[in-house]
C-alpha cells in the first residue's frame, strides 16, 4: 500500500517520579478495608451493606499483568483517610499540570523530529480527561512552546490518540497545517477510585507526544509513514466516568462514586476482544497486508490478558511473544490514551526500514482506532 504522504517523525514521553508498587497499594488498601469493615460492622451484620474484601499483588498480576505504575502523588493515594492524590491548584498565570506534562513529553518528540516549537502550526491535546474545559489546554501548550497556527483539545477516552492521529493526518493532507504536535497528558490517578478492589490497581500517570508531518519535509532519522487509519465508535456504558460541570447542580450526588472511573470489567473483556481483533484484521487486510506479516502490534495497554488474546486471534501463538505485541503494562499500568504510544516509543527503534506495524487503541465509548504504519 502506498503512503499517505504523512509520517510520525518523533515521539516523547514523560511521567512523574513516584513509583507505586502492587505491594504498597495492597498494604494500604487492606488497611482501608479493615477500617471500613470495623466501622460498619453492625450494618454488615444486619445485611444493610456488604463487607469489603482484601486485595493482593498476586490477584492484581493475574487480573491485569500490572506490577508497578508511576503516579503523581503516592503519599496521597496511600493515605487511607484520603486515597486520592494531592494536586494543589495553580494560579492562572502558571502552567497547568496537564500542559506541563504535555510540554515535557513534547520536548522529546520535537528533538527526535529535529524541530523547534515554532516549526509547529497545529497542536492537539488528546486525553481521556481534561482538567478544565476552557481555555483549551492545547492552546496553553501551543503558547508555551511558541507554536503557530491553531490548537484544540479532543476527548475520546482511551482512543483519543488514534482518533486524533487520523484527524491530524487528514488536516496535513488537506493543507490545513504543515506540521503537527499531538500530546496526551493522562493524570489517571485523579479519576481512579482507590477504594474499589476491582479497579484500584489499574491506572498510572504519564504523558506522550508525537510529531506528525509530511514525509517530504522531515529531517528525522526515525520516520514512520502512515499508510492508513480506521476508526469506530459504538455507544456503551460499560466503561464510564460521570464527572462534569453539571455535577455541582445536584449537591446530593456531587461526589457519588460514579463521578470517578467505573466499569463492568467482564463485559468489557467479552465485548472488546472480538471487536478489536476483527476490526484490526479488517483494517490490515484493507491496507493490502496480511496480519501474519505485520512486524509489530502496539496495542492499547489496559490488560495483559486482553492484549494477548487479541494478538493470538490475529497471529496465533506468535501473539504471545511480547516482542511482537509489546507490553509496558507491568511498568506503567493503564495510562489510557498514552498506552499504545508508550509501547511504540519503547519498542520500535529496533525495526528496519520497510517494517510494518499497527498502532491500536480501544476503550470507553466503545471506541477503537487503528493506524497502519511503515518504517521509512
């Protein structure tokens, strides 16, 4: 298949310094469980509420493949009287947290692309959550790095990155922009429910960045031509976060558990595995490739079991090879839209020119995006 004439020419990453292990997380969670069960002993005995169950590192690894995760404030999460990170509010004159992380990740992407901020004329910030509605955080990033042109924010859950790659590629091909910067700052610990046994271990914090430009203008030594992309959305409430600006209008439910991340995990697994494997296969074949011939699959990093099953459906037992379908879950946890880009950033430089790969993200919505690329 011929190139679209647009390429990924640089990637960068950033993450906070705190590392939160499964052991630390479970020790804190289990102390919370003991306190909760003791405090509510009478109600539990009367059948008015259910006792909470403890967690364990073994359970977490078996359920997800996650071992560690980077997090913005470990102390706040481990404090059983708090169990969410301490993130101080910043004055309007200071760079916001998400913009700060985006800028840090952008430094690496720009350096690899051999560009400066003023070379960029399109900035898109894509994330599963935004810390404010306006002004656009992408505009804040644009201003800070000295980029020209225009900037805007995108939210499509964990698929925000692949949806935006297609939008950027379309804009570059149409002549609306010349060079674009895509940034994905994910402060996942801010919307995680650390009191929920089924999800308290899932998320980590990170940011990724990507430079996308026309192939003929690139200066980079690490060029991946975009062959094509495909997107799909199908509404489902199985992964949800109901936090929003209207929450303050109902004070009785303003801080209810549904204002944090929650999901029907088994339903998600059952739905996503066939959906993603069929979607990727169709896209690869329509690109004129064979799924077995694709050198690498950089899949969304939500769950190791899910990724291995999807990869196995595509390429058989070769899908269990972590080099063929790389995972960064053990180190980063689920970083939403950052996941597939983290996997790509850490596991693409060893491939030779002519190698083919698939970037794929899937998640809330449901949403799924696939991008076929080739090493130039």
